[in-house]
């Protein structure tokens, strides 16, 4: 897998819920390490991911910064940085996005633009800014990141075992992707190191993301994680095909609701 795709996958999975579950405006930091049970040609991985969700009254502002270093069997290091910022309307119909990725100091990709849906559950379009100014049609049922996680957690709470939906997050130039989730459980509250999370129900899920090209059967990437019912995620295992990366929550603090 291309290194920019790795960064895009990391960005997809950490989206706070928009409307179907109680929201958690919060600040979090994750430690990134190589999954030694599925490391492929990689011998080491280390880094951090900072993630912040801010209640902006009519929408949610998300800022995510990632720094990951991968070391292959020949001892070569690849340093990857990303800066991702979005605003998503609480009604799920509008989404502004910016992402810049670099590998070893060279910009590998950048996307900016705005996406809108005609109505909830309806079709829409994504307009990319820049030299090309591409417009991508979004299929009916497309969800933006926060609404996607909201719907997934709500499905787990309702006892459902599977969830599928097109997802648009603005990290790639190809428009929406297909997502498919297996929901493994719905657990009662249990002790954690974070008091605010210990009182919440949670669910384990396995997510796969697919290119929408006809005939696609193999996912671009997969991830397993625990979601608490407020949308905060932990214990992630991100499978990129050739190797996997674990992400562990090391810092968490709720943020005030501003409205």
C-alpha cells in the first residue's frame, strides 16, 4: 500500500458521532506501534496521533495531527506526517475538509474542499478546490465521518450485527468509499483508567473500507477498535495488508460544550 493511503486510513477511523448518540467533545492522544503479529516487511513503527473534537454550535470541528515512523527490514525509515481539519454540520448535510500529508519531508498529497448532501439519506457532491477543481458525485446514503460513527454506534446499541454505508471523509480525491462493519458486542460499563469512560457502554467493531469501483472485493484497509457510546475510540488494530499498526489511548480529557 502507498504510504499516503496509510495516513488516510488512520484519519478515517476517529470520528465523533453527530446526532444519533450523545456527543463527546474531547481531546485525545494515541500511541502508535507496530503490531508484531502482522508486521510483514516492517520491523518497527512508532508515533503519536493527537485528536480533538470541538463543539462549534451548529457543527463539529475536528483537528487531527499524526506523526508515524515506519522501519523496514533493510533498516530504512519512512517518516509520515499529516494534518487533517474538518467542519461537519450537526444536521449531517455539509462538510468542509482540509488534509495535507508528507513523507520524508515531501508533500505526498493534499485535499481541500466542501461536500454537501441534498438531504439526509440523499445524494450529494464533493467539490475539491485547487488546480483541477474536481467535482465528485456522492451516492445516496453517503455519510460524513461523524455521522458515520454516530450511525455505527447507534446500530450497536440497537443490537444489530452489521452496518454498511458509503463514507466521504475528504482524505482522498476519489470521492466516497464503501464501508462495511461487523459489530461484535455491546458491553456494559466496566472500569478503565478514565473515569468519564468507565460509566459508558461500549462496542467492539471490525470495519473494512472498499473502493467503489465495480467488482471491488478486497478492502483497501481494515480496522478493529472499541467505541464507547460517546464515540471515543481505543484499542485500534489497523490492518493495511502488508502490516498492521496498533493505536492505544494514552491521554483523554472531555472538552466543554460551547452551546
